[in-house]
């Protein structure tokens, strides 16, 4: 089983691409949380495990990460794009 790791920095509108953002600015949100990401992952149809005590390598603050389980049928980029769409829907 493949586990994909999703970091909040991937979706953070305050970050640049070189600082770790992976989605276009129009799909990014300000200060995404691991709870929002986990909820979006579940909406996409995969299991999510939150690890709050982890720090992204390009950041100093500890914001956690989300492990996505059972996403064998999707690439990481497809997964990140789908999660970004649902995070935007959850924010509206």
C-alpha cells in the first residue's frame, strides 16, 4: 500500500513555489490546517491519518502532515490537485 504525504505548505497561498507550494495561486488558501486537508482527502475518497508533530523541511513551524492511504490509483499531483479543489469548497 502506497502512502502519500500531504503537507499544508502545498496549499498555502502565502508561500511561493520555491517555498513548497504545489498548487496554482488561485487554488491555494491562506493558512491551511491538517484538519481541513484530512477532511478534503476523505471527500476525495481516501483514508487520511493526521500526524500533528511533524514539520515540513522548508518551514520552521510545526504544522503537521496528512498521510493519504489507499491512493494507489492516482499520482501525487492528481491527489494534490483534487485535495486543493475540495479545500476551496470547504472554505466557501
